[in-house]
C-alpha cells in the first residue's frame, strides 16, 4: 500500500486486517510512505502484526521502479526483516 495521501487512520478493531493478512497466506503486506502520525496510529493499534511499515518503508522511492523492480526491492527489505 502506498499511503502518501492518507491523512488519517481509524482503527475500530483489527478484524479487517487479520482477515486481509489471512487471505495473503504466504505473502506479506507492506505500507509505504505513510505520514508519521498515521504510522504512529498503526503502531498504537498493533497493526504491525499484520502489515509491515516504518523504517525503510517510510521514505520509499517507489516512483523510480517499474512494478517488477519495486516488488524485488520490497521483497529484499521484508526478507531481511523476517530473518
């Protein structure tokens, strides 16, 4: 997910994110370039259990990649995090 234009996040519960995470099965969900206050809300509501965000994903130059390159670059970052 690219969230440069997301201005707020409303967490009522995590069922939506848990269901989304379960649907992915063997993949991952990444949130890139969200505003700091939105990332704080993600953290406060423990969304990091379902979605990877922060760190290198806070200022990710996604526009400089074609889709295949973007996937490969994101996969390298997430693989380092998971190992």
